[in-house]
């Protein structure tokens, strides 16, 4: 079972890390816009359209990755004090009652929304630059589908936890391991009680 869970986690990680590059594109685009606007005194409307489209793309496509790393915000004042089995029951019920119907509706409506946009070759209505937005609207059902797939993996994790009493392992990023190693190094280098630095 863990093999399948890790496979879904890898798909989510691949999509999240791929679209994380939009941060670099956004940074370059904003620098370009600032140069055009303030140095050359020649602002361009299309830059604004492309920037908000890239930001929306990043925001949508990061959802499955964040869920795979258990990184979404939750109100856990009470949740963290519960036993893992009880946490898993809460999560499973909430996934079934809210998550699956909500994300399924997003995928369903997103397909129709993207299809209508493709048919009319929709362009941005925010500015008069005419930037095409129909390719980006395809990201709505794709992001929803990836999120739904990751949600299924999370429900399977809940079921495993209910059976075993412990949360199953997750894939971890290199950054997380590096932070752990850095903490070990810093604690080893820290002066001991009474010792002078």
C-alpha cells in the first residue's frame, strides 16, 4: 500500500516542484516590468496580465504538493492532543463529507469552464492587452484532479492509521532533511553548560 501512496506523493511532488519555477518567472517578469515602467518610462499592460496568471497557476498547482507534505493550515488546538486513531477518524470523515465533494465539484465545473474558454479563445478582460487566458484555465481541472488524487492517498493513510494506530510514513523533501541535519550541526557546535564559547 505504501508503494501506491508514495507514487501519488511523487506525482504531487513532481507537479508542485515543476510549477514552483513560476516563482522564478514571476520574479523576472516583475523586474522586467519595473525596468520598463520606471527606468524606460514605457509600461506594458500584458506584464500585469501574465503576472497574475502565473501567480494563479502557482497557487492552484501547489495544492496537491502541499497536501502530500501535510502542509495545509489546520486549526489544531484540540486536534494535536488527540490520539492518532482519533485524528485519522476526524480526517477521514472530513475528507468524505467536505473534501471529496468540493474538489469533485471543482473538477467538474473546471472542465466546463476550461472548455468554454477554449471554444471562444478567451483573452484577458483585466487589461486591453489581449493576453490569451484559455490555456491557463485548463489548469483548473488539472489542479483539481491532482488534488483529488492526493486526497484519495490521504484517505488511505487515514484508514491505515485507524488500523495500526500510527500514521504511515510520508515522502520528505531534501530541504526537510537538510534542516534536520543543520539543527544537529548547530546543537553540536553550541557551547555546553558552563563552557565558554
